[in-house]
C-alpha cells in the first residue's frame, strides 16, 4: 500500500509541477516540486529499491520537462545520496536538517544545470545565466520544501492509519464469514 501512496504523491506533484506554476506569473519559474517527493522518500526509507523509484521519477520528469535527458535522474540521485550520507553521519529529521537539505537540493539542481550548460555551450554561456532565478528558487524552496515534506508526512500517516483500518475491517469481515460456514 505504501507504493500506491507514493505513486499518487508523485503523480500529483508531476501534474502540479507541469500545470499549476506556469499559470501564475509570480510562480512561473518555480523550483522542482519533486524535490519534496525525493526528500520525503529519502527521509523515511533507506532501502535500495528507492533508488529504482528515483530513477523512474527522474525519467518521467526528464521526458516531461524538456531539459537534457538524465538531468533530473542525476540531480534526484545526488539529493538522495547526500541525504542518506548526512542522515547516517550527522543527524536525522530535525527542522534544521530539513531546511539545510531543502536549500542544498535546489543548489544541486542548479549546479548540474550550470555544468550541463558549460559542457554544451562553453563558459561564455554561464555568464548569461539568470542568477536572480537561482535566488528566487532557493527562497521558494526554503519556504515550500519543508512545508511540503511536513504535509506529505501528515498524508503518509493518515494513509497508514486508513489502510490499517481497512485491512483490519476486511479481516474481521472475512473472519466472520468463515465462522458462519
């Protein structure tokens, strides 16, 4: 049932990323909303199957966004690995950790974008980059990524509660019908 939750969350964030922010002039160049999904997956699980899920999410976003292929895959994997290393070495799930990793995630994506531009167009193209965009995205990431993780955590806990309730109810109904036979 956890897989269903993450598929729904990922689908919702992909649709939100591609439809809603472009509709608002003040939110056109939003940070990547799937960072919320990647960070949430990184925080609640350390299993290797998450890497496969992150690669799939990255492939979908690379296909939808129009950036060079593997940009999202590599940025999401870097975010995941950095979270796992910091989580193992330093601390877990404090608000300071989430704020720092939120800002670092936006920076990781911009560093990979700058590297991609440098490789494709040379060093002169880097000087033409809109660094104001980076500042705006870091600000929005600082504001919305921690609150998005908090909201995803609430939804996750409600999802677990509802699925356990439904499983128990289904088990009791099944148990009652077996006793009648």
